[in-house]
């Protein structure tokens, strides 16, 4: 099944895809995946929290929100040299994309932003795809990041517009979409996806996939996160996300956005090799490597080496396009 690149998927069509018998869904997603990608290739990305904790937002899942009492300690923005050094270590360990995250509501035009621009230049010079996730951006800030060599910007929709209001009150869905516009207009590649396990209904998942697939262009990458429930956050007691739900999200994203990199993101620590293999069969083709995401644990290098060997996967080269 080779699907066209369509930005006019309806909610009904997406719902039909999502609710297909699961093995048929995985098979169809795998077929689309093979038509658009080398299914043995998986992009390896590394995340680094360059500014941790103390965030003024109230995202109900996030350990870095200042208002929740979690074990995360507030740190200042890291020095640029330390970040570039960490990128080099990640590159030597096989990562081709380096994503820098800051616990900010939005970027401000100050010395910290100048330092982030310096980091972007430094990491870009290493030949890695540089990505940032810094909160809301204006058009001018997006342009400055582009000039510094930024390749991609991560800004998740997280869930449906309806459910968003129950999880975050300090900004709107519209704010999120506006930043995505600014990023796309600056010709920076868009990375946007969501989290499952926030108490949302299936309808909310479909709505989020609908919004992503109806953007003027599909995001270049779509992270699918399973909630990592962190003690002290309002979501601490949420039930573990079932692998079948992860598979349905990944496969549906793959079918409706065939060219996107679909990233199996947060939640891998709670999945075994077999479960992750199913995610790759369902069309996931990117992961975060390294023993930490931003503040929570992730499988370490050794277990990922075993994963790649066991499944005969190979890392995708940087800047590859089809
Ligand atoms: N502050 C910026 C923002 O919110 O856009 C960037 C950093 S923020 C930590 C990046 C993303 O991490 C969020 O949009 C959310 O999707 C994800 N995230 C945060 N906490 C999470 C958790 N406990 N489990 C899964 N994903 C999480
Ligand atoms: C994304 O979608 N997932 C990553 C990245 N983009 C920035 C973040 C996951 C964070 C998980 C919670 C933490 O480690 O603090
Ligand atoms: Fe702040 Fe981002 Fe965490 Fe929300 S998700 S509290 S904006 S760091």
C-alpha cells in the first residue's frame, strides 16, 4: 500500500486506520514504511537538558515545572563549551542528531538566547543535525536560530486541543500552533508529536493526529512519547501505557504521514526488545539514545547496542533525505 502524501485526512479516516485489527494495522504501516524508508535504518538522536527545572508553566506531566515538588533541581543554562563537548561525545557514540532542551515557557531575547545560538553553531559545525526545544518562539527568534544553523525545532502538540486545557492552563493550543508556523516559515524542520497516557480518550489521540497531518506540511519528525509518570506531578499515578496503544499511535502516524520520521521517544525504559521490535515493524524509525532523556531515565548505550544487533538495525546517516 503506497499512500500519497495527503494533508486532507479526515478524522473518520484516521479513526478507521487507528481502530483496524492490530496485526493488519502493523502490516499496513510496515508496508507504507518500506515504500518510503529503509526499514533497517533507525535515526539515533541524543537529548541534553541545557537548562533544567524551574519552569513557570503548569504542564501536568512535567517534572521540570517549578510548581510541582519533584526531585529535579533547578540549574542555570549550561556553558556552551560543555554542551558542544556533550554533542561530540554523542556523535562518537553514533548519534546523528543532537537535541537541546530548555525548561522555558518561551525564548527571551537576552544573553541566554545568545548562548543557545553559540551552542547551535558549535553543534552544527560537528556535522550533526541540530535540534532545539526551548518553548515558544517568535518569527525573529526562529530566523536567528536558522541563521545559526538550526536544523530542526521540537514543539509538541502533546494531545488534542480539547484535552490540552485539562493538562496545561498557562498557554493555549493556539500558542503552540503559532510557534510551529514561525518555525516552518523560517524553513526550520518541524518536529512535533505528543504524549499518550495523559488520561486522554482515543478521540483525543485521533484529534491530535488529525491536527498534525493537516498542518500545511507534515512534520519532518513526529515523536510519540509514552508518559513517564514522575512523583510530585499531577500525572504521577497514571496507568502505564499499553504497548498496543503505542503501536496504534505509531502505525497510524506512519500511515497518514508516510515521510515523517516517527520517533519512539519517552517510555522505552519500560519496554523490552520484543515490544520495541513491534514498534519498528509498525513504522517507528527513530529513537533517543543515552541513559537520560531530559531528566528521566532512558535505556543506556549497551542495551541499545544489543537492540540494534538483535534486530539488525543500522543508524541512519545525518541529513539523509529521500
Ligand atoms: N519547555 C519546552 C516545551 O515544553 O516545549 C521544551 C521542553 S519540554 C520538557 C519537551 C517535551 O517533553 C514536552 O512537550 C513533552 O511532550 C515531553 N515531556 C515532558 N515531560 C514528559 C513526561 N513526563 N513523559 C513524557 N514526555 C514528557
Ligand atoms: C520529545 O517528544 N520527547 C523528548 C523530546 N521531545 C524533548 C522529551 C521527553 C522528556 C521526558 C521527561 C524527561 O526526561 O524529563
Ligand atoms: Fe516547562 Fe516544557 Fe515542562 Fe511545560 S513541558 S513545564 S513548558 S519544561
